[in-house]
C-alpha cells in the first residue's frame, strides 16, 4: 500500500507544465528557473580535468575539503563572515540540503513557519518529516517582503523552524539586513531555528544580499551552484549547519546521500574562484530582462503592484482572465505557445497569479510578449475593455 506520506506529496506544477510543454512544438519556456547562460568555462574545464584524473570515487559525505574551504572563503570574501569548513556539508543540489535540515530539526507534529507565497516544494519537504505548516501572508503592496510583525503573529510555542528565502522564489523579493536580523532575534525569543534558503544570492538587483550567518551561527543555510553559476544539471549545493547539528546532519547524509559527485565538486571549486567576474554581467542581463518583463506585464493588462528585487521571477495577476490560474496557464500554453506556472502551487496568496520566469533570452521574452498580446485579443475581460 502506498504510504500516507507519498499520497500527501503534491506534484510540482512547474515540472508538470514543463513536461507538457516539451511534448509540444514551438513553446517559449517561462515556467522553470533554468538559466540560459553557459556554465563558467573554468568549472567545465575543471570537471573534465577531474574526470581525466580519475576523480570518480566516493568522497567524504561532507564533501571534498578543498570545496568546503572554497565555500568558507566565499563567505569571508562576500559577507565578511568566518565559517568553519567543518560546518559545511556538500550536497547534490540545495534541495537535499533542505531535506537534511528538516530531518535533523523537525519531529512529527513540530510547526514550521513559511511565508505565503513560498517556493512550491517547501510544504512537501515539511510533510516528509511529519511537520505542521503555518504561513505568514505576504502582499504585493509590500513588494512581497515579509514584515517582522507578521511573523510575530504566527510564531507559537510549537514553532520549531522558521524558513526564509531571499531573493525569493516565486516573487523575487529581497530581505534587507535589518529585517533578517530582527527575524533572527524573534526566532531566538521563540526558541525556533532559522533556515535560510540563499540559493539565489548573487542575483540581487536592488539592495544587497545578506546571509543569515551575519546575525547568528545557530541557523541552517542552504545554497548552491545551480542558479548563479548556471549549473542546474550539475546538482551541486551545500549546507552550513549550526555547530550542534553538524554531526547529526552528517550521519543522515552518510545514510541517505553518501556524497555529491566527486568530479562535480572540483567544478564547484573552480566556479567559486571565478564567480565574481562571471556574475557581474549575468546580473546586468537579468536586470534588463526584468525591466522589460515588468513593462510587458502592464501592457498585457495584468497587474503586479511591485518590482522584483532579485532572482528571475515575477508574479503576474491573472484574476481578470476567465477561469482560474490553471485555466490561464493552459490558455497561454495552448493558444500562445508560452509556458508559465500556475500560482496556486506557491501558496494561497499567489492563487490568482502566474509565475513568470525571465531566465530566457531577451529575444524570447519579446516574442513571448507578442504572442501573449495576440492571444489576449481573443479574450474579453474587464482589463481589456
């Protein structure tokens, strides 16, 4: 019999849309966070050299020492934070790191606080460990940036973990340092632990990235190479664990993950050592695409009410279109050949929206906009009257 846990695991709508779109011809993909940049050449060459050198066996479950040292050096260089490499556990992407964090921290019945909207997979990770979910509502009027007061109203004595994500998927909202520091203080008072998903760091267009490690050592940090280094298929990420949790997390990793691929870890070292120069041009390009798409959404007659500060997503309100967000996504896929993700996958506060990714070329974004505008001429809505 299929387990209750498996039955309660919901599909990932973005991947469902991708699979459907891949069965069609001439579709522009704005549904997934798949960077269209090439992996840095230094990383690719390092992986090839590692393969030729026979780096194909197991490594420590924590990861290669040289990669953990490179990650520690990154925190020192980028944020001025001293991280002991022994606190770093290398993983096959940031998603396994999130599962490790919940496995080490959450018991059945423990409460985990998420924002709403949130990354679609977060609730399923909580369910895998038997946790309960409480949500903090976010609003486009605030740029989808969380207010500390909203967290205060939600946290309870049963709260074990508080998960934050900045820059955020699906909104692109960026937490400022003062707010992040206040959330750490709030979690401390409540006896809860902060889990900070920082996988979109490096892709911030207004303000600065702040790691939670600037404010505490007693937090879990998740990060990886997929987004900023265009290494989605390489499956390489990491966790920085609180000192008291390192051995526990490592034991779980030994049993469940074994280790991240050996030669891919060598590519990670090279990416980190060459990343600052690589990222400058990437950020400028994404900022230009964001600005184009924000204007385009308004031209489509859809409201946003905010401008994303980072990542490469935005939420477009489609409540003026017939049906719900799933109907809207179906319409644009079938009638315009443009794939976008229905917002309900990201929480109730995104249920009237589509998540639109601008991790695609300017030419493709312009073509997608033209297709959407042509398709909308066939739909009578209040926004188009």
